[in-house]
């Protein structure tokens, strides 16, 4: 029996048609979320690396101000 309001036989048919009609938008969302996930993974790697570098410098007694070079101070 066909629903007179939607014109569909069942909910599955309605969902399938909606997905077909919006496939381009869904593909764009998928690509964007994949890009954002890749960015977050790389950011986590960088954060972890910066923490390790800070610990290395601290263990080896390297301070915030490394040395003076001319009139500039090199800072970490």
C-alpha cells in the first residue's frame, strides 16, 4: 500500500531515495570529515612531539633563552 502523503511504499524506499538525491552532499561531508580527522591526527602527533622535545631540553638543562645572537635572544 502506498502512503498518500509521501508517495512511498515504505520507509526504506523513502530513505533510499533521499540518499540517492543527496549523494553529492553526503560525499562532500565524508571528504570534509576525513580531512578534519587527518588534521586532528597530525595535530596530536605534533603535540606529542613538542612535549617530548620540551622534556629533552629540560633534562639536558637547556633553558628558555638559549643564547644571545647579536641583539636578539633565541627563544624556544
